[in-house]
């Protein structure tokens, strides 16, 4: 890995994994990903991809509850995410650092959720 790639990865504040497998695929996870990217671009600017990484992934092991996604470093698992939920996930969690509790399926253990160790909210443009 080059020094440039390493520096870029260190800039990531959050990493979202979106399940695109079997039953989750019925909920248009590719569309959710595009919507999330579009909103992040609006709020954080074109360089958002250096702050928030979005990765398509195969089955997360909770089929039938999806579309499911996981956000790190908080280790928050979301279930049943719909297009109408994406603006709140972007605003509250990806930018603000606070999980959207009504969609939470699971959280990693207390050490992973030590809030004092988590990144502060991202600097975002005012919503239009
Ligand atoms: S298909 Fe998405 S969790 Fe299994």
C-alpha cells in the first residue's frame, strides 16, 4: 500500500457496509447507496468520499430483516432500511455521530461504543 493510500484511509471517519445479497437486494440497496452518496456529497462536498466510505457487501447474516447495513467505528447495525430512512442516517449518524435508534438491530459491545473515543461530528454545510 502506498503512502498516499494510507493517508487517504486515515481520513475516513465512518465506514458503511451495505448488504446487497439475496433478501436485502429486494429492498434496492444499490439505490440506497446512491441516495446516501448523493446526500453526503450535498452536505460534505465532493470530498465526502475521503471522510465516509461506503462499501457494498455480501450477506451480513440477518437475512429477511433488511436491507441491513453496518456503520463503523460505532459498530451499529441497522435493519429494514428504506429510502425514507437514508436522510436521517446521513444527518444524525454519518455526520452527527448519533445512531438512529429506531432502526438499530444490534450494537457492538460497550468498548466499541465508548463515546469519548468516537470521532466528533463532521463539519457539514447547512441543509438546503
Ligand atoms: S441478505 Fe442481507 S443480511 Fe443476509
